[in-house]
C-alpha cells in the first residue's frame, strides 16, 4: 500500500448487543451455576438493561467472575476489558493481558483480537509483531472483523508477517463485508491503486462513497482525491474541495493540507481568469 496508517490502539470494547431478558428466570439459573445465565446477567448489569438504567459494574463483574471460575472464556475477556480500562475495578494492564491470553488459548475470538493488540502495542507485554499477527490470524479465521482489519494492515506493512498485498486485500474485503468502515476505506484504496487486486477506480469510488456516507472521514478524503484526479469519477475540483473540507472538519490533518493547497490553486486560477477577461474587455 502507498499509504498505511498506524494500527488502531486498544479501546474499551462495546459490550455484546443486548436483548431483553426475564431477569428472575435468568437470575435463578445464574444462582444454580448456569454459565450462560451468569454471562447474560453480567451483560444486563454492564449495559444497564440496554441503557435503560445506569450500569452496575460491581454486579456485572461479580457474575462474570462466577462464569470465569467455571471456565467461561467470554467472561474472562470481559473482565480483562474492565481491568484494562479501569472500569469497575482497579486498572491492571498486565493482568488484563494475562487474562486475555488465557481466554485466547480457549478459542475466544475477542480475546485473541485484544491479545494481538496488546502484543502489537506492548500493552502489558513486550511488543511482538509476529505474536500479534498470530493471534489476529486466529481471530480472523473465526470471522472477527477487527482482527481481519488489523491483520490486513500487518500484511500490507510486512509487520510480523511477510508483506503480501494480495492477502491484505483479501482480509480487508472480508472485514469490509462485515461493515468495518476502516476496512472499507482501505479496500477502496486497493481497488484505486491496484495493490493486491486488479485496479478498478470506479469500484473504489463506490466503496468510499458508501463509507463516507456512514461517517468515515478518511474515505471522504480519498473520495476527494478521486474527484481531484478524475480517476473513477468525473473530475470536479470543487467537489474535491468539499470532500477535503468535510474530512478536515473532523480533525483529518492531511485533508486539511489538501484543502488548503486546492483552495489556493483554485483562487490563483480564478484571479488569472478574471484578469484575462479584463484584458480582453479592454481590447
């Protein structure tokens, strides 16, 4: 890839999508040692019943703890997320990474993803790109979109794995098809540049348009590049400027630079055109 940005750093993950539950029934099962019920009850308290109430992380951690004691890799993963961020408990990054490691070995894809991020960034462990790629690969093979996206960056940059643009393209495609907007942006870039796939600028523009409509400003910047160059779409520098300005408004410094340069070019050309017209009028 001609332009690859840093891998996303770890952040507190959203808890699982929540559906209404029969609290009494689930509670009774949880008290009897049902691991699924314990995890469900923990999710209920962590989300505040789907954001109806303030979260109760003390109770959430209590029930994840009960599930973890019974070997639940999902519960271990969620506890580690809280430990990493200091949500409802003392912040303990090495402890979180160790717990993700245990859950990852048990096959939990979220834990594998987070463990990969820990090794990539040196969170609680020594930075180790090959090990990061190893765990992302494990999660990616289970369909984990963020792991697929991060592993694609690894292949594109040759970090922890041999550089392979075709493999990067394939992984971005898998992640993009699951709705990952970052993956969609770089999938579009692959089609635009021909990195790892036959060039198809029109397809790149279609992908960037969709991603930018869903709020991805990096795609909006690249859409501006397409308008600026006329590659994959009719050349329109005013539309390009609009795209750059929209991306810049979200804090995209590269888009801001592009907007400033294009604005200056358009202004100079306008002045030259006006002077030319004035000269012709005097003849």
